[in-house]
C-alpha cells in the first residue's frame, strides 16, 4: 500500500537563521512542500516501480512493519533482476509480483533533521540520498544530492560572483599600472591591521573601488572602463551588496543576483580585453 506524507514545514521549523546567527541543518536542504511517498515491505515490485516512474523517483522509502525505515532504488531492483535472469528460473512477470522486500537496498543512511549537511556530503556523493527522520525516528523527508547542489548554489552563488568581480578588478589594476604608480597609489590606504598595503590584493573591495576612481589612477584606467559615472555606480552597488551579505547577513534577491551576474560579465569582459592587449594604454 502506498502512503503519501506531506511535509509540515512549520512543524519542522525550517529556518536556518535564528537569534541573529546562521545554523545550517539538514532542514535547510529540504524542498518546500515535499511529499514523501512510502510503500510497505509487502508491496509488489511492479506497484513500487509504477510509483517511482510516475513521480520520477530514483528511490522509494519502505516502511518495514510500519517502523524500520529502509528503501528500494532502481539500482537495487536491477541488481536483483539481473541475478534472477542469470539463473533463468524466474520470469519477469513473476519477478514483478514479488514484494519489495526482495529488492531492498540495505545500505541506507538516516539523517536527523538537526544534523549538519556536511556530515552527510560524502555519503550523498556515493548513494545520492539520505532519509530524514525526526527525534522520534519518524520519516520526514528525503534529501538528494540534487537538493544539496541547489542548497550550495543558493548559499554560495553571491560569494562566487563577488570573488570573480574582485579578482578581475585586481587583475586590471595590476596590468594597467606601472609598479611605481601602484606603489604610490597604495600608500594612501591602510589594511585592517593598520599597515600600508604593499599589494593590490591586500585592498578591500571598497578600497579597490576608491583606487580605481582616484583621478590620477582613472587616467590610466579610463581606456578600460570608459565611463567613470557608470563605473562608480556599478562598483558602489557591488560593494553595498557585499556588505549586505557579509556584515548584515541578509539574503540577496533574484534581482540582486542578476545585477551581480551582469557586473561580473562586464568586468570579466574588460579583464579579458586587457589580457589580450586590446585596451587603450
């Protein structure tokens, strides 16, 4: 018999930001409004395959006597079918009528809702999923490696975009300024430790923006960036978004991410132009 469970997000308290700090748990990876289909250990294999095909599942939890949680996967079904086919004693029709307990994948991992995601990353890379249970050992969700990738994308995308922007800007500055010019320009800045930076890599993004817009430096870079006003506005917003996620811990909107992607694409294009020597000197 097939059972369908609707995940109660409010009951599970999915927010990973509490009391002003971030605490990532398996809850953070669970898709909104996830339905968990289960079958009993006596369910025919044919019926289980039908559910998996209809719902596009690669695995299906099995409740053994309503208590122990196990699972079947397409891999476990194929392995058993292959072995049966080799001995030639079982027809496909007979095989599909067997209960799913004949094709159980015993190599299953359970994750508590409050576990840290990284505790299970190696397992998910090999087995593709974990079964999520609450403190009472009741099945609450299935988290797959696809869910993990979406979670990482959401949490790291902005940082990766900012990293690309910063490294491209530093590359442009290093390529366009003579060593002495850069050394003199860096003298007007201080590192967080209060010392004078000796390399452009020691500047913060905010300081890097100040350096680029400095009149004496802009003369050397204007052939790359062209318009000072639009460059200032773009870099100012990039700096503000960086502060928003690093200092205020606020999530970025889809519009914010789209802006960072456009800024990244523009600045990377300029860096590539500088790299190939097509910019004005």
